[in-house]
């Protein structure tokens, strides 16, 4: 971090230069990633006491910490302009007037064992004055540029010594022109009251326990006419008041929620009070990818890029075991073998959890990387247990299992009667390979299309390659579906991810399997290449996974598919193998659930952001935000199925829209 003089800070602000630095006396951290018309301050965040004062202070570090506002800097770390006080309020209190900023006693306790010298007081007064010179310069610059400035003044308070019930958030407005800013005050209270914290009932009130009478608000009112300051006191529900222990889950949620509430409030105010025509919270966040994100993203990709789950889980002796099983389908249990894992799982996990995720200040981006790292650690557990009894447990951790609704959806679909003759499979694997090549040319994509004898599926994407099962024949409709599925979604998202600045989109966000398969099947449906027998296949995969999870044998599941659901030997064996490979692979139930969620997302509106790479439905809001901030690029390629006007099929339309 840059160490800057006051004059260097002022020069950068006056010339609108983004920077991150600390005053060279260590008193103040300033982060300006982009000049926007709002500031967030955490002036009591710090606990630093300069050396010559420590020996004179009668209060222990724990006693000082009790009255300070730890973590308030974290709550605003996602925002583009942050001023964070790093000195203890006991050295000088930035929220008190200069003549009263040095305590003699505070909260009933004597602060100094011997009186401070005039020189010691002068140093503290100089620091106090320096902060307000910088703040004045910053607000003047923003008012001049935008005509308006908002200041969110974040504090925290101890509540256990108060007998009455106190609010989670208190907005102090006694120094605010409430008639002029009433809509803004009410909007902020409403946003804060809608925050959800784990195991905490959240309330937000105005002037309940604090009135907002601090000096920072006084200073703003004395010097600026077009700046709204909103002092926000946060109840210390995120930590133990007495012991000082933090509650990480509450802090994480607070970081995310304060980012959302403040940016949405600021955007709404700017839209109302200026001539801006269109604005959201995403537009007033920084549009440059932070260095710490780029660094971690590259490190994560270097560690994880070689992991391809299916390449390890697909049996290496599939053909031999299929012959043996079909020769004796009632008693023989296939003995599949698998490729050896060529990485050290312990070293891999160690490297993952050493990544500096805590350096990422944007709360939502940090959360995304935390989840990706956790998912990769579980995936390694999955791969190290292939062929053992632990594999099913790890598959359940990673993919989950069908719930009652999944089973009900599958059974509903399976009760539907076939109403069309299945088309004859007359297209060879070689012809299918050429069809994939032609489709890639139509998209303008460069990729390899090759045949493979090792696939369970009919086709699959691996990187920028499409593999086609050379043992299969295809009908035209099935081939079209595969092209829209494999090339139109899986390959398109792979290629789009190559153009993005974040390589995590190549690795996959949490829930990417569920999302990718759901979008791929949605595209089959939208293209008109999704017959009932294909939908029933997805339903039967749910049934097979459910039987496997419930302890049924390979042969029992195979024979149920063959004799109850009238599948051919090949189809029954394929679906059963997909579920039982590795020791119990639950992924296949996600295809039907993914379709359900993809349909819901499609009805909600624009799916564009989900095609920037290997994304997840749960990350869509963040992806939309990152595209709006121009951190991510809009996807270069979009599935053609989204723009196809298919012939109506009332039966399939009814079935698809009935999946709950």
C-alpha cells in the first residue's frame, strides 16, 4: 500500500486520480477505486495508539477495543470511496470537535495516568485537522464534479449495558435537513430493515438511541450545501462485546448487505437528485477489476485447471464390463476400473486454503471465490474416493441427491404417453462429426470434433474439443438436440470464458453443473429438438440415482429400467452405469432439476450473463453486476436456440411448464 503525505493525497483527489494508500503517519487509509458521488467512512474502525501514548494510557487494549468500532471498515470495503480511521478514538476522536477530541476521561474511566504534554496534544490535534482537510477536499471535488455528494458515516455501538431493546441499525438525523431529505432517510431505513442476518431479528430506527450529533455531521453542515451525511450506528451483534470475539458468518452477511443497501440507496438518490436518466447500484461501483482479485484468480486457476471430473470417473473397462453384465444381468455386478489420479490431494487442498481470499474487499466477489474454493476441495475428496465406499458420500456432498419434488417431477413425466413415433437412427458417427463441424462453422467457432470409443454419453465437450461416441447412430432430431446442447451451450460457454478477465469462469462457479445442464436442455427444448423420450430419459436418470442412493444394486436398477420402463439393454445399461460409476455418482438427477430452474430463469428475463462461462444460477445477480460495471465482458457467443421460433408442441409445452 502506498504511504502518502497529506499533500500527495490532496493532489491525487484534486486531479481525480484513483488510488489506495495510507497517510505516512499511519492514521488514515484511503481507497478511491473510482470517483463516484458517494463516500463511506469508518472513522472509529482503528485501534492504533502511537508509541509515546501507550505508556501513559490507563486503559488496557481490551478496554479501548470495547469502545472502538471494529469491523466497520469491512462493512464498507466493497464501495468505491472509503475513508477508514486507523488510530484509536482514545488518541483523538474524529467525531468530536477539535477542542474536545482528546479525552481526559471516557465512559466513566480515566484515560491518562499523567496529563498529556502540549506537544503530544498538538500531534493529535494535527491528525484530527488533517483528516478534515482531506475530507473537505474530497467532498468539494465530488460536489464540483457531480453536483451532489452522499456520505455514509458508519459506526457501531455496545448494547448489552442498555436495558431497553435497541435497534440493529440506528440512523441519526438530528443534523440532517429532514424536510429536504425525507425520502432518502426513509429509503435507507427501509433498506436496512430488510437486511437478513443469521439468527438475528433485524430492526432499523431513526434517532432511537443515537441522534447523529457527531462532529463529522456538524462539519459537513458547516461547509457543504449539497452533501447528505447519514450517520449509521450498527448494534454489535456481529461480535462479543465483552470478549471481543467476532462472529464471521454475521460479518460476512453484513459486508454483503451493506454493499447492497448503500449502493442501491446511493443510486436511487443520484437518480432522483441529478439529471442522470438511468442508474442502478451496479453502475456506481468500481469498473476496474481490483488487483487482489486478479492475483488470486490467476493463482486459483494455476492450481485447479487440470481437474476434469469425468475424465477420472468414466470407467476404463466399460466395454468389457458391459458384455459381462448383459450376459448375466441378474446377478453380475460390474467391476469398473478407473484412471489413476495424477495429483497430490493433500497438497492441492493446502494450496487452495492458503489463497489470500481475505484480501478481496468486494464482499460478493470474495464470497464467490470462497465458495469456489470450498467446492474444489470437495471435488478433490470426490476424486480421491473413486471406487471406494466413500465416493457416494462425497458425491452427495458435491451434487446432492433427488428430493421428493425431483421424484414427483420424474414420475409425472414418466406417466406421459408417447404420442410420436421415435425417428429412426440412420446417421452414422462420422456423419454426426461432420454435422458438429458444420454447426461450429455456422457459429464462427474454432474447435476440434473427434470420435471416441471411451464415452458413455453420445457426445461431450472437453475444453475446445467435441467428442462423439463412435459406437452410436443418431436420428436427425437427436443430433440437432446434441448440437444445441453440447456445442450451443457447453462449447459456447467454454469459448466465452476464454475472453473473460476472470479465469474462475473456466473452472466453474458453484452450481455450474446444475446450471450448465439446465441451460443446455432448455436450448434443446427451445430449438424444437426435445422429444418426449428425451424428457423421459432425464426423468429415468432421477429414478436411477434415487435407487442407487437408497441401496439398490446395479442389476436391480438396470432391470427396473428395462422391464418396468421398457428401455433397451443399451439404454438401460447406460443410464444405470452413469449413476453407479465411481461408487455412486449422483450428478444425473441435476439434469431435470436444472431444466426446471432454467425454465424459471428464462421466464424471468435475460439469460445473457449466464453464458459468460461456467456459471451458476445463484451467481446471476453478481454476474449481471460485473457486466454492468464493465468488469466482465458480455458473452461473444449466445446459443442460437434462444432466437429460434420453434413449431408449437402443446404436449411438450404442457409437460415442461408443469415441472415444479
